[in-house]
C-alpha cells in the first residue's frame, strides 16, 4: 500500500511474501560492539557475555543496578537479543543438589512409563519435567528458596518485563544421540502454526516478544559436542520472523549461520523469545545435557476479572446447539469467542502434553467440535470438565 506521501506502508498483516532472507541477512550481519555495552565483559560470536558476580546486588547501588538493567533491556531489544551470565548459579543456589532432585524425578517418570511430549522435538526422545518449578518447591522447599533467590534472574527479568513477573520452569535433558530441533521462535506467537500466527496483525507480532523472557540454566557442563542451543544473534529484529521460521529457505539460512556457545554448569542464558534458536544435536556418547528452561512472563497478559468459563459455557451450550440447528453458525461462533477460553495456555503439561502439536485442545475448539458432532449437553459437560481438569496445576 502507498500513502499520500508516496512512501510504502506495511499492511495490517504479515504475509509470506514479506519474508525475505536478504532482509534477515542484513540484520544478523550486524556486529555486536563491546564498547556499546560497558557492563559486559566480552562478546563471543556476536553474543554479549556478563560476569554474574560482578553484577550482584551486593556490588551495585540502586542507580548502577538501574543502568545495568537499561543496558540489558537494550541488548535484548535492539542488540544481539541474547546475553550470557557466567557463573550465574553457584553452589549458594544449590545447582548440584537440584540436579539430583531433577534426576530422581526423571527416574520416577521412567519407572511409571511416562514419555514426555515436547513442543519442538520428537515425543519421548529426550527427558522433560513439566512444571519443574512447582515440583521442586513441593519436594525440597529449602533448595527451591536457595535456587530462586538468585539475583541474576531477578536482575534480567525485571529489566525486560518490569516488576510483578512470574517464573515457570521446565527441565529439558537432551540425551546422547538426541537430534537438533528445527529453528523457531518462542511463546506466544512462536507456539502457533504459521497460519494461526498470520491471523494476528503486525502490531501483535511486535508486542509478543515483550510479554516473555526466555532463559536456560546449565545443570552440567555443555561442550559443543553435547549440542548446546544454537542461536542467530540479532534475528529478533526481523519483523516477519514468526511466519518466516517455518519456511525452508529460512531454516537453511539458520543451519548455515547459527552460533553455538559452550556453557559451564551454573551459566545462564537469557534471550528475547523472538530470537531464532534451536537445541543442538547431542553427538556425545555420555553427556546427558540438562538445562532448566525458564520462561518468565509479564503480568500484562491477564484479564481484569476472574470468569468461570467452564460453568458459563456449559450454561450456554444448549442455546449454542439450538442456534446451530437454526443455521445461525456465524452468530454462535461470535458468542463462543466471547465466552469460551480460546487459548491453550496456561496448562498442566504433564496431563495436556504437546504430543500432536504445539498445544492441546482449547475450550473454544472443544465447543466448536461438540456443535459439529451434535454432542449432547451431558456429553459436552463431561468433556469440558475433563479438559479443564487437564489444565489445572
């Protein structure tokens, strides 16, 4: 579209033709300049490296801490999109002890026959602990407090999301022989198919990365042969990226240009969720590469009021069914959108595992399926109760 000034103006939606590899190449060819980040100690493969001990609350006053957070926010938004904190989690934070707890949980999962689903890898190929934050708190409260008292985590989370953020955690163990993931972006839009993501207009593509921060804590040494995560620094600035990462030419470009950093136990990586990334192939013979994958969420994605949508929609379902029979499907669909839970998250991923896709069935999808199949009210109520049961912690 051309405006009255003759300038090209983007339409309200991002489409596949907006995705040009040469545009991505121009962005990721930028150099990360250490001098522009005075609190960083090094740049490795275009990634900023920080010394966690030197940035602790004990070594900075409030003014200096605010300056560090300004720098981190700029690095995640306009810089390389990724920062590494060396030595972020030390013995004070019970890294070794929590690793033992997580290995015990994985052993119990094996004994019970659980093969965990995964968002971006073959189900059961590796080991996952969903809701790891809650499981650690219930199993070992003292270890939990030691672990999550970590000031580096607070420093960077507040820098990107402000106060009131919430932390969730999943343990991911990539076993010897574990294959690499396809490159992707993360939650929210990154957990959708390209068709679904394309339904959200451009301003939402800009907003989504500001709602979460991705992190990973190394729970073992991770040499390159163990397959630490592959990254494409500066790629978070590529606006059509939530559509592009599924396209073959972009996957090929990633495969030829990614960077990969070895990590030591206790190192922590934080990155903009729009950064192109993928877990690497573990070609080692004996390294079970364990990372605590942290997803820190903004409080701003929540509704003002609490609504019991299960009860609301069950009350409405007979009317939905009657109107559908009268041929008023579009009107019913609008009413479903206003009343049902249309999003798959948050969920209990032990019960609602991403086995057949990136997410489980939503409440709204269940309603629409029930109407198509003419499910009775009793059948629908039972199905909705089971669905909400899979979503509860």
